C-alpha cells in the first residue's frame, strides 16, 4: 500500500512570507518578502537587523516601508541610529521613512534635536520638513532659534519656508543676526522675508 | 562668433541652497539650471550637455554619490567636472566623492567668492563666463 498523501490545507489567499525569505539571494524575492511582512510583529527585529546591511535600494526601501508602517517608538529609535551612518543612501532613506512616522517620531525628537552630531541634526531638519505633526513647525523654530551650527539652522530654515508666515519674520532675522558672517544664511533670510 | 556661457547644473534638495547657488553663479555669468535630487539631475544630463555639476550629497530619491556615479556611467557618460558640496565632513566623505567621480569636494558653508572662483577654474575654456 502506498503512502496516502494528505490533502493539503487550503492556503490563505495571500500567505505571509517567512523571515528567512529576507535572506533570499534574489533581490526581488527579498523585496516581496519585506513588503509581505507588513503587520507581522515577529518580523520587526529581523527587518531592523537587515536594513543597514541590505545593498539593493529597492529591497531596503521595501524594508523601510514595512518598518515605517509599524510606527512604534522602538522602530523609530532603531532607525534614528542610522541617521549618522556613513552610507548616504541609508541615512537619507531612513530620514524619509522617519518622516512618515508621526506617531512615534515625536518621542525621539528631543534626542534628535540635541544630538551632539550636527549632521544628525541636519538630517532631523529634513525629517521635520515632511513630518505631518502639529509640532513640526515648533521644532524647526527651536532649531532656527537655538542650534549653534549654521548648517543646521540653514536646513531648518529651508524646511520651515514652505509653511512660514509673517509670524516667523523675527525668528528668521534672529538667525541672520546670530551668524553675521554666513552669507548663505543672510541670503536665505533676505529671500524669505521678501 | 559669440560663445555661450558655461552651463552649470545645481543639484540640491534644499530650495534655498539652489536659489543661493543659482544667484551666485548667475551673477557671475554662468547659465544655471537646477535639479532637486540626483534623479532629476541624471534626467537633465541626458538631454543637456552641462559644463559643470554642483552636487549635494544628502538628497531623497537619489543621493549625491549615486548621482555622480550615474553621471560618470555609460548611461550618461558626462566628462564635465563635478563639485560635490555638502554638510558632510566625516573623514571618508571626500574619498567617497572622488571615488564616485567628483573632481572636487567642498564642505558647506563655502564662501561665495571661493565657490565662484572654483567654478570659473573648472569651466575655463568651456565658455566666456570668466
């Protein structure tokens, strides 16, 4: 008597990929796996572990899309650690992802605004430019008023400008006064006030 | 016969930086176009023979390093000089820029007269802006 093949269980309409598929040699399979793992809480650590090492931009973007959808403080904090990365593609992709996480990013914003690395604070201004949160303009204003580095202030002004109004005029003039030897800041403020 | 001024593409996601560099170089006699990220720059380079590229690093969609690599690739193959200009001042940033194909790496802020001088030097013989 031959073996009786057990009738397979009916598959779910869209079965979730496994975490192991994130290591598939085929980038397209990895990308599909990363997107398919959205909503799978157990996959978050695996995605966080792999996002910095992934070399294919499309796969990394898929991982970040899935992680951003989680929008939890742990994910935001882990991703923010990459803002200081030497990998320009990684740090800019992470900044774009964090800008889509309005629930969790506010909790890490105090740390980002006071990060000792001015380059991280420049990236923070990039995040705030797109972060849909009512406090974004306030944080940008804080940077313009208080940050000691002219590049951070310039990035914050650039991020603020699309939403700036007459109420920001004195803030901008104050920035120009703080950095009297920086022609770019002076030009930017003058252009904004025109 | 009148030569046309050198054509410069300013590539930066910050509108204020594009405006500033465009004003500086425009006043110095260059013909200036703008792109807001690396992808836009590559698209522009496919249709226009620029004499100089001024490229930021941290940009969405396509960062500066990838942009310069693409400009130097067979896809675009531009021989025009590239100046990378960024807030990034880590020790390896300049090396990465040169490895990507840049001719010069400058850290912001760059004095206006220095930027114009550099652009004139790199475009010498390519037009009559200088």
